[in-house]
C-alpha cells in the first residue's frame, strides 16, 4: 500500500481483515501523538496539506464504516467525533420537520481530520497483518514488461519489495502516471474539470457558557454572490470555518491574515453570531491547487497495467466544499477488497472489475461535480468580473438539477431528503435528478415562486472594507 493516510488505512485494514499481509509505505514520519489535541497541533504535513483543512464525514462513509469497519466507527465516537443527524440540517424555512422512516441513514460525522487520522493510525498499527513503514518513500514500480506490464512490487529508498498486488493510495499528488510510463504501460485515462476555488480555513473552540446561535452540528455552506462561506462542528467542542473565494480573485489573497479572515466572516451576520461564541485555536490555513480529477487504469476496455490498483484521491478528487473524499476513499477500499476476493488469481479480471465498480461508485460524483462547479464558477465570474452567465443546466421537464433541488430543499421535505441523498452520496445524483417524485415537488416549489430564504450578504463596499482591513 503506497500511502498511509485515509485511503491507505481503510484499504490496509479491509485487506488485512480479509486475510492478506499488507505493508504500508508512508513517506512521512507520522508522529505518535499522545491525544487528539497533540495530534491536531502537529497535523500539518506538506505531502497532504488538506489534513489541517475542515473535514466532514458524509453519510455514505459513516454507513460503510458501520458495515465494514465498526471498530473504527466506535473508536471515532469514543475520541469525541460528533454525530450530525438529519434533523440538525433542517433549515428554519422547512415547515414540515417531521421524522421519516430512513432518516437515520443521513447522519453525518463531524470532526477535525487530525482526530480521524489519529484514531485510524492507532488501529492500523495494532492490526496483526499490517506492517507500517513510516518515513519510507516509494520511488518506482517493479514490473515484468508486457502488454500490459505486470507490477510485481515497489522500489523504495531502502530497496525493493515484491508483492502480489500494489495499491496506489498516494493521494492527489500521486506520480503514478510517470511510474506507468517508466514501466512501458499505456497512459491512464485522466479527466480534469475546473473546481476553481481556494480554501482559507481556521479551527475554533466553543467558548464555555456562551449561548450558541444554533446546533454546532448544522453544516452551513453558503454560496454567496462573490464567495462561499462555511461553518460546521467538529470533535470535542471544536468548530471549523472556511472562506472559499475564486482562486483567481486576487482581492481575497489577504484572507490568510487572521484579522482579515475574521472581518470577512463578520460581513455575514449569521457567521458574526457564531464568531461571538468561538475562540480560535489555529492560524488560518490557505490551500489552492484544487481540482476535480478522475483517473482510470482501464482504457478502451483494456487494463493499462495489471497487479496495480488505485484508491482514494489518486483515483478521484472533487470540490472539497461537498466533502466527498473520505466517502470515495472508503468506497474504493471496499470495492478493492471485494474485487480481489472475487478474483484472487486473475489480475486482469481484478482490473476490469474494479474499473466497472468505479464507473458506478465514483464517476457519477465526479461528473456531477464538474457540472455543478462549471455553473457556480460561471455565476461567480459573472458577479465579480461581469463575465457572461453560463446556460442553465435543466433542459427537460422530466429532470431537475442540483441548484433547483437545493432551492426546493429549503421548503419541501421530499426535496430536502433528495438533496441530502446526493450530499450524503446515498444515491447517484442522476437517479435523484430524474426521480419523478423529486422532479414534481421541486417543480411545485419553483412554480409557486415562494421566496426561498437566502443568507443576508455583504454589499460590495462592506466586503472590500473587510478585505482591505489594515493588519
Ligand atoms: C481543502 C480540502 C478539504 C477537504 N474536505 C473534505 C471533507 O470535508 N470531507 C471529505 O470526505 N473529504 C474532504 N477532502 C478530501 C480528503 O481530504 C481526501 O479525499 C483524503 O485525504 C484522501 O485520502 P488519500 O489517502 O487518498 O490521500 P492523502 O490523504 O493525500 O494521503 C496520501 C498519503 O500518501 C503518502 N505518499 C505520497 N506519495 C508517497 C510515496 N511515493 N511513498 C510513500 N507514501 C507516499 C503521503 O505522504 C500521504 O500521507 C478535502 C480535501 C481538501 C483539499
């Protein structure tokens, strides 16, 4: 297993528990922190800079954990990870707040990423069939040439290691394409769609004895006219706040200063109310270079390589504001272990079968995100730079789309659950958009033209004043 972060840990645990001997290669020396606070304090590492960014665990990941890794789920809760039931996501405008059968499946988990990783790494290290080589970077693949080449192990800075199967869990910066070229493989099929935002975030702790403006487990992510803001809870009384502007919007470069970050958030009244109840516990962490990407190791029905699989961000990354990465990582790991169990000796079949599962379990989310982001970016560029607006997505009366559904979800209980099915990754977005009941209730809300509540936004002048604050 190349990479010992989320995907590598999920994959190693599932494979080890189905009887395989696993070596995890992790290029970083991961510190053995005493507790979750010490883990948070030393969480930053340049090889996975997203670890310090706000995280949420969507419903699909929680469900898969309960089914496949129940000890990890229990250990996360024991470490202070908070459960966020669907009821805590209901907007004030939703009049019918009655519980429905199946609502439990929507529950999410809220935590600092460092806490999730701290627990995962302890469980991985205690697992009998897993050996973790920290501080050991894989530098190449070992392979028998052929069409396709057959991977037989990895080269590291401490020598060669052979393996029946190698798994790339080395994240968004995976160099697998270069390694494939070096062993004579055809190129993987790589897709990329603009995500276009930058992340500026900070962690806070709830101030004791202060009245809160709402439940800490309500996830509020608001697509404002000129930027996106988000707040949601985390483990052990902590909260995560994010400002996500267009990556090309130079006005926001100063948001990395804590004073400017605070001033920008204070321009949004509901966020100002939260800031009055919170104390910062970190600096502001900026992160750019975000993209929607998807890599397939089967091209035109044929594997480009056998004996090598990929999971996690090496396969797919999507816009972080929707928090899909951990769900995809665990889903990939579950698909991987099933594929290997069903075809233990047939590497060719493993490659084809895994790609077929990714077509079902990954591609729909990548494709949906590409469409959503194209429209959101278009709207931002229109509002900020006066660029022409993109064409509306919904071309047929038998289908709705993400934006219409999000609007209807503010008022209609069926649309609300349909929206959270997509957010929680419990159904493929396309299936939800084409569900006749969902289409009907969405259209009814839109036709009624009932005003959907929107967040009170800063004026351009207020925003510029915050961004230009002297520090
Ligand atoms: C700003 C931001 C916010 C996000 N928020 C959320 C969220 O709210 N919810 C959510 O589910 N997901 C979120 N994600 C996505 C999530 O962080 C990733 O999907 C997840 O970390 C993927 O895990 P991974 O193990 O595939 O990759 P990584 O976590 O990047 O880990 C890769 C590991 O491989 C190691 N490695 C790399 N190369 C080598 C090598 N050659 N040899 C040995 N080791 C190597 C690295 O050191 C690293 O530890 C967010 C992402 C970003 C960028």
